[in-house]
C-alpha cells in the first residue's frame, strides 16, 4: 500500500526575541491495499511548533491538528 503526502512547510524566526515558529501542513492520501481490498481515505493535518531559545537551551510547545 502506498501513501502520498503533499505538504507545505514554513519556518519563521525572530532572532531578536529568540523565537521560532514552524508550520507543517499536509494531506495523507492513502492508496488501496491490494491484499485486503481496503482503502483508508485521505487525512489532512497541520503540525506547528513555537520554540523559545533561552541561552543554548530551547523550550517549545508542539501541537497537531488532524481532521
């Protein structure tokens, strides 16, 4: 079974404030499984992360929003 995942990714940095914002938006397009004749369908998901740099250590918050 094959899965295709077209995606768009974006990173924005605010070096003055030590912040970074990362976004990953994708569709998972599943193909039919020839053995079981089962198709899973398509899934959209948006993953994001906000990272705050504190000296050489980074503190982050991660979220995922599947539909």
